[in-house]
């Protein structure tokens, strides 16, 4: 006799949605039950999606935004009105099933970096997702004295998901003691007035972020970096980081920085 939780699901690799939060009319996050066999390293991504009209799955890469110790998986997504997946995914509700291929991979992992003192996490838009995972992983704080998150969006409301998370962490009952005062947050907007403005690239090259946070400039001896945003942002950041003397790393060959493209729609 089958127990109810072993009954076959209608979809292959199904995961049931537990929570959906709409942050703006263009951004939402959602949580799903974690398949029991799924192990991943904070910062990795999986393929997820929904069945298409022809029955074939429509899958996209999504960074896992929750930490590796969490019982559930969290994702953070853009909504694209005519996007094949997100036009439909934005309507999911608790109890619905999505498709989740349980094969995590990616380069934004602590293992791809050589040991260092300060970890910089540079994100635009939904590129904050893998860092939402790393920011909640005690290992991040065990390996680094300081963790600096720079996040830039066009508008203030687009920063809410990341800001609420960062602000909650020092008080978090599970990982607050690891975070302590190690986590620094530097969020800017580019197209709406806010207390801090400007592109990440400009705030680095002008030196403004170092002045504002009271930090020394980035060096290959002490600083490590992870970059996640649009193709153009990633490219510009590579140029800047290489200019500081940092070299790109990978799982197979750790170095001083790693890059990955954020999911775009
Ligand atoms: P900007 O408004 O000046 O273009 P998008 O929604 O286009 O992906 O952009 C998200 C954020 O990333 C925006 O604040 C945008 O600034 C910024 N951005 C886009 N391209 C780059 C780049 N090449 N270098 C730095 N920041 C960028």
C-alpha cells in the first residue's frame, strides 16, 4: 500500500510551491519544497520551469536564493509579459507544482575562490539571487572577515528583496551570530532618486564606495569577488577587477573572482 507522499506526481521532477511574494510588478520570489535528494552549494543554480502547451517543459536557469541548510528552496525572478516562462510562472500559487531538475551547478561558489579577507558580492537586478543564498550561509562568514554586498537597480522598490534580507540577517536566530557586524551593504539606484545613486562600476572607479564604507581599495592579496548581472555589467566588472589585479577563477581552478550571468527572462 502506498503512503500518500509516495504517490507519483503528475510532473517529472515536480516541486510544490509553498509561498509566493510579489515585490513589484516586475519582480517576485517564491519558495518550493526541497526535493529530499537535492544537495547543492550556496550560490549554485538549477533548471526550473513549467510544462509548455505542447507538453515539453519550458526550463530556465535559476539561482537558488536560499542557503544550502534550508528545508525549502527559494528563487527570485523577473516577470516578462511575453516571456515564454515568466509570463506564466508569475501566476503560480502555493500548492501548484513546478518542474525542478535536481542538478545544481554554477561558478558563484566559495570553493572557486582562493582564501581571502574580504568578499565582495556585486549584483544588478535579479543577480542578487545567488548572493541571497551565500549571505545566509554560515560558511561565508567563517571564511571571510567582511562581506560587502553592492546591489544596483534602476528603481528603489527593486532593491526591497535584497535590502529586507540584509537587514534581517544580524538578528536572524539561526545565522545572526555568524553574520555579526561582518555584512556591509551598499545599494544604489540609477534611475530614481535615492540616498545612494550610481552604477556599481562608477562607484568603484571613482573610489566613492571605498570612501563611504571606510574600506581600502580592492587588492588581489585581501579581496575576493563574485559578479552576477547582465552580460554588459559582467563584462565591465571583469575589466575593473582585472585592473585591480584579480584573476578569474573556476571550480577546477580557484582564483580571486568569479562571474555568472543573471537570469534575464
Ligand atoms: P542604468 O540604469 O544606468 O543602465 P538592467 O535592468 O538594464 O539590467 O539594469 C539593472 C541595473 O544595472 C541598472 O541600475 C543599470 O544602470 C545597471 N547596469 C546596466 N548595465 C550596466 C553596466 N554595463 N555596468 C554597470 N551597471 C549597469
